[in-house]
C-alpha cells in the first residue's frame, strides 16, 4: 500500500507539473510516470492478494509489473538517456503539447517516444479495468471463505473494496479523460485540469483510509493454524496418496458431533463472544475446524458466520421479550447478544426474521397491547 500511494504521488506530481505550469517538475518525473501510473492497479491487486493469501506471496507476482517495467525501460532509454536538456524541452513543448507536430521532419527518437507515450495511455486504461475486475473476484472469493471461519466479519472483511466501485468508475473516467484527451485540451480547460484530479484524489483518500484500518493478517496461515488432528489427517493423506473418495471418507463428520455442537451452543452460549472463531469452537469440542465447517455446511445449509448469528438473533429476541430487558436500547441488546456492532445486528436480524429489530420490537409491543 505504501508503494501504491508512492506511485500515486509521483503520478499526481506529473499532473501538477504539466497542468500547473511547473514544466521543470514535469521534465524530471515524466519518464517515471510510465511505471508509476501503470503499476497502480497491479499494486492494489497485490495488496489485496497479500491479505487474502499470505502464504502465496512470491517473486512470481513481479510479473504483474512487466508492462510498467517495459515502458519504463523504453522511456528512460529514449527520454532520459538519448535526449539532452534542450531535446526534452523541445519534446514537451512541441510534441506533447502540440496537436500537429511534424514528426516526419523530426529525429526518430521523438517519434518513437511519442508512440511509447500513446501506448502507455492505452495500457493505463486497459490495465485499470482488468486489475479492478481481478481484485473484485479476489474479494468475492475471500468473503465466502471468511464466512466459514469468522462469526464477526467487520474487521476481516474486504467489502470496502466493493464499495469503491462508484469512486473507481469516477476515477477511471477521470484517468481515461486525462490520458485520452490531448494534453493541450486538458491544459486549456479548467474543468478537465481540475475535476478529474479531484475524483482521483478522492479515490486515493478512500483507499488510504480503509487500508489504514484493515487487518492485514485476515486469514491465518494454514501452516500455523492447523490443529493436531488436521495435521495427522493431512499427513496420512499425503503418505497414502488417497483418492478423492478416500479423502472425503477420511474427513466424514464424526458421529455425535452435531449433538455436541448444538449442546455446546445451547448450554455454554459461546456466541456471546463477538470475536468467536471456528478455531475456538473446534478447540472446545476437541475436534478440528474442517469437521465443524463441513457439519454446518451440510447439516444446516449455512456458513459458520450465519450459524453463529442465528443463535445471536435468538438471544436478542429472548432479551426483547424479557420484561427485565425489553426496554433496553437495541444497541445494548445487540452487544448483549454477541454482536460486535449495531449494523451487523440489524443485517443478521433481517436475514433471520425478514424484518429489522425495531420492526420486530414494535410487533411485540402491538401484540402485548
């Protein structure tokens, strides 16, 4: 994320240089923007990938920066190395800021550099769309995974990436405008030289704010989180090289586990702990999270988070019906029922009962009257 913000800073610096008249600044950062602009969305994708798959971070991810690296190499070779100070000034003023440059009568290096510039603009548009779609797919898969292991999803959720959709569209349109419309047109229009950067700035601000709050270690390493029984089973599976059918049989749900799970939730009410994880349940029942997850999926048709929230909603209904707690605020009742916050309480309650907690409470009041 630090690299993402750093690339964003250099890219913005380039915009300030060309559209605010700071030509000297633009002359210095221009070749580097070929990398920073094209690396933005791959960096954002890798940031999310690192959160979702901490065990799969490797040097192979560097391939995502191949287009940016190639264009950086070309820009440094043509612009930074082959052009002297006067050449750079000429290139910026008479080619980049000219709608009708006579490239036929100009040295080939200016012509090639201009083509590289246009290629970079097109690449920015394509890569931004492709990588944002890839990021959304990653988030969707992650959301399904954490629902099987966490009862409270707020601190481990990446849904904020989805909510960026609207701002991303604005930022993308802004980027397309700035990169597609000729620089001279942008320079001569107050709206084109300010509004797109406002949208882009908003996008970066939202990303920075949410990433600052994001728990990076969302999904614990499978290597460290496997309990002893899972390690034994996986070891056996590796040694025997079992088939898919044998593996499924080996991981069949133990007899009596359903009854133990229901008794555990009814008698001990572990769901009152807002931070309850599937590993906690597995430890208390002396089993592993694979069995618990499979049991809940198959027997109840739910994910772990929905299963826990079912008990929490039942608890909240009991509290609303109890004269001793019936007048408590819904926020207090949500906390007493094990919900981390009121919004998650409302969302889970509506899924379970088809109405909000407030609507349910009003129905109870009307019935009693």
